[in-house]
């Protein structure tokens, strides 16, 4: 998203602004190399296989805030957006793998444990395989608040700064940082090796 797309939308920032609509898993690309700063240089040609055209991945490219808002209108709502979004998608008839990806995206099981919702999450949904889970995590952790590419470590620092010390999201990030960075690194290595 670019700033013009988030203008006049309520957000979570201290100033009330929205910085992104957080549409995820729509960032499929190939890369041929890294630039001199280490950022991916995206190949302008479409990938040989085109994941965004498949019904499953197209279903994933939707807004997290919309999922949370919609889930709050159902009886199955919690204070945890991955579970809210997954419940909403399940009620809307989405594929079980899509529902699980939303529920477990970006190490959400760790955050669920921090929030005391780990058993509830595990009782309702089963995680999908690591490759697709890691790919979604990579998309999430390389997209900054303004929709620009960021390094995963910088994304974690931004999240910590936004929530501040002692917040449950900050505690989650501190607990999951190693796993997040490892998974994002795994996907980045795959992207580079396939270029």
C-alpha cells in the first residue's frame, strides 16, 4: 500500500493513522540477485509458476483488519486477530488450509500462548506444512507499515517500537524472533537459489 491508499482510514498508530492494510501473500516474485544493500532485485517477468492465480493463494490476499472487523461481528471472536480471521474464514467456507494459514501466520502460536489462547488455537486448528507457512511469514516480515520492503530484523524492531516494552505483542516478538528470522532466511535463500 502507498500512503494515498490509507488516507482517511482509522488506524492503530498513536496519531490514529493507518499505515498499511496488510494484504499478505500477494507478494510472489522471483529475484535474480541482491542489490548492493542486500535487497532483492525483483525480476519483472512473472514466475514460471504463478501462485497468485490459484484459488488458494488468491484467497489469502485479503486484509487482516477486515478479517478482525468481520470476526468481531460473529459470536466466535477473541482479542487475537489470527484466530478471529481464521474463524471468520471458516464460517465463510474458505479452504481449511487457508483458514489454518491465517490462524498460524508469522508464529501466531507463540503469540497465542503469550495471550493465554494457545490451547484454544490448537484445539480448533492444525498448522499446515512449514514451506507455505514460512512463505507467508516471509511476506509478512518483509512488508513494512508503509507497504515497502523491509528486512525481517528491521520489521521486528518496528513492531517492538510500535507496541513498546511490556506489551504482549512485544513479548511475543521477543520469544519468536529467532524462529521468525530463521524462517524468513530460509525463504530468502530459496528465492535466491531459484533465481
